[in-house]
């Protein structure tokens, strides 16, 4: 058998390159194994690594070898049982090499290949088929972006950044300051000499002294340099971080008497999964919790999930509060706005049309995406029917029904699946 040896030089982090090559080669098997792991994992434990096993049959590698070539007769030494022409029966089960735990007592078994996926690798495989819908604004890159911004002038810098106008202004001011005294003394000496000449004393010793003084003053004025290194000014530029893309996630939860703890638990896991999903595209994420029954209120996370209320449901109160918070704190020009609403579908009949109007006219134009999940509802009610009209009118709105905890992941993937162009 021929062996091929790759002697190409590798970088310093050689193992990372090999690992990425391995992940690409067994991408299908790893995605399948990761999907099986996700189905049995809690949402709160989603953002961590996982141990993945690949069947041994998928680990076989192609080899290069020389063919036999032509017809050959081979005599194997030590044969006492067979002669030419005999048929050899297939060995009984377990006699040869097995696979995994199925290997026989007299043969060699080969275990499945197991390795650890890091948190980042596991999350990449989990979110590979998902995409933020209608993501119009720029996503963050792995390295924070910066831009060169002007920051005044400095006395030292790169010649290519020399600012001629600013340098000449400094040169003119310096020359005026340095030559101001000698020029004034020169003017006075010239006037005094001219007065002596008018009086007929141009050949006197005093006039000769003035002439010597005038010559010295002219030399001092001429000695002032036209442009000095002190005059040079360079345009200064600094790295200024560009404003990063940021997102706000609104969580709207019905806490009326019809929402029991099981329904709240399902809603909580859905919100957590959406939050983890947004962290894949945004560095800064604000979360706003709005709970409502007949009235809506912005609360912290603990009160959001643990408070108990009784009475009816007015969903429009939560939508109105969300609109007020957006206008007051999260302008759509600077924020990517996402919302997730969880309810059992119970609402006052007269309030459901109001919810549809608020979504179409006030909220959806400001948001990137709005997801509504109806939890353990026996039959669709008025709110579901009104939201179906919203879904038909806007691509930024999605809705699904969740019956059990096992439905969270399929519903989530359906809500945020990639759109085929």
C-alpha cells in the first residue's frame, strides 16, 4: 500500500486548522448528532458545548493501493482443511471484527468516535439553518469597526498630513511677533536720520551712528526665517469606534388567570431561545419585559416570570406600552427592534381588532420582526384570527402555536428559518 505524506508547512495553530477540516468533513454527521442533543436539552443549558459521537462506519477513509493485476494462484501455508475448489463458509456472527458494542468475544470491536464540541461550535451548528429575518441593518463583525476621524492639528506628524494653510498662518504670526520690535526701532531711527538730513546734519557723527543702527536693525529683520520647523502643523486623525449595531428585544407575556405555570414555563423557554439567537448577530442587546392582564406594566425579569395575576386580558394595553417605550427610548434609526409575544389566545372580543390596528399602523413599521406564539390553546380565538390578517399583510409578522415543551424548537426554527430567494 502506498502512503502519501503531506509535508506542507502549517501555521503555528496547527491543531485548529485540523479541527476545522474535521468539522467540515463530517458536517452532516455532526449536525445530525447536534440536533439529537438539542431535542433532549433544556433551553437554559443551550449555550454550552456538547460531547458528540460519530459512528465508526462513517469514519472510514479512502486509501491508495496497487491492484493485483492479472490472474494469480496463491498457496497459503498452514492449510490443513481445504483444497482447491472448496467453498468457504462465512464466519459465524461475532467471529470477526465488530462495530461498537456488537463485537464478538473473539474479535476486535471498534468504538464510536467521540469528541467535544465547544460552545461556539455547538451554537454555530444549531443556528446554521436559521437567519434573522429581514435583517436590513448592518450586522456586527467579529472585530469592532473604527473610522479615522479628524482631531485638530499637531506640531509633529507624517509629511503627507502637512496642512499648508495652517502652517503658513503660524509662520506669518511668528514673523510678525519676532520682527515687531526691530521694525518699530527701525522706523524711529529712519525718521531721526531724515530729520538730521533736513537740518543739514547728514554728515554728522550722530547721523553716522543712526545709519549703523539702521543697518543692524535691517539685518535683524532679515534674519527672521520665512518658515521655521516650529510653524509646521499636521492634520491629526484618530481611530474612532463606529456606533455598533444594537438590538432591543421586547418580551410580552399574558399573566392573566388563564395563564398557568406550565404555560409560563413554555413562554420563558421561548424567550430565552430568542435571546440566545439574537446574541449571534448583535453585541449589545437590551431586553424589555412587559407583562399584562387588563393593564400592562414594564417589570424586571423576576417579576415578569413569577408574578401571579387574576382577571381578564386586554392585549392592546401591552402593545400600546411597547409603542410608548420605543418612541421614548429606542428610536428605530439607531436600534434593531424585535418583539416576541406569548399568550394563550384569550382576549376580549372588542380588543382584538384594536391589537391588529396597533400592529399594522404603529408597531410593525418600527420593528424588524414580531413573533407571536399561542400556548396550549384548545381552539383559535378572536386574537388568533385577527393576527392571521396581520400576517397576511406584513412579512415582518410570524405566528405559531405551541402545545408542549417539545414543540418549542420546531416552532422556533419555523419562525426564524432562512427564506429561500
